């Protein structure tokens, strides 16, 4: 199906945008930090893709792509979005795990302190 790759990317991005809002993580509200974090990794991945296309003849399945290509017609649109989507997904999930661990830590300390105070 044409555009299938883009739909998967948009579905992934949409799910973590929703997760960021529901869990009130604020990762996407800090867009400058997000940009600074994603830009170098995205540039390196796109460079790697370009080298792969030029040197080893990498190619994507045209049946699942929309068609527009960049960098001289070598890299499909979806490959430009892939490192951004994966980076955003990774950062949101990283922050979610960190937030949940931070929530557990203080309650565990309070429980231990409370028990120790009761003991004679």
C-alpha cells in the first residue's frame, strides 16, 4: 500500500504525543531542547543513509513509499522522518520511565522511615 511507511511513522508519533500529554511529561513542550537533541542524530542517520544508498545500493520498497525524495532524489521522504520519529518516541518513553521511577522512590523512603520510627 502506498504511504504505508508514512502511516506507521505518523501512528508512532501520534501515540507518543498522546502519551506525552496524558502522562504530563512535557517533553514536546521543550521544543528547543528536543531540536538540539534530535538534530545531530538525525543528521548522522541521514548521512549514513546517503552513504548506504551511494556505496551499497540501499533502497526502500517503492510500494510502501509516497514517492517524494530528497538529497538529489536518493533518500525518500519517510527516511527523513524516521530518525525524528524514533528519537521523539525514545525520549518520551525515557522520560516516562524516569517519571515513574521518581514517583516510586519518595514513597518507598517514606514507608521505610515510617516503619523505622514505629520500631522500639
